[in-house]
């Protein structure tokens, strides 16, 4: 029989007891999250553009 091992709950509880877990719902936290999301959107867009350019370049290259 397969037994699934999941230490996540115990790990989260340990962090809570150590005071290392908090809810991110203050206005400052929300502002930081929104800024991070904006930066990640820019990074994703940049990656997609570079990937498209790379694919375009690869289609124009041939090997002898």
C-alpha cells in the first residue's frame, strides 16, 4: 500500500508557533503584492517577446 507523506501542515504549524507566519492583508501588503504582480507581468511579456524573436530567428536559419 502506498502511503502519502505530507509534511506541509506540520511545517506551517511550526512556523506559526515561531511567529514566522502572518496574513498579508494590510494596505501596504496589498500594495506590494500588486506591484510584484505588475513586475511579473512585465517579465512574462519580455520573456514571450524574446522567445518569439528567438523562434523567428531559428526559422530563418538553416544548416548545411
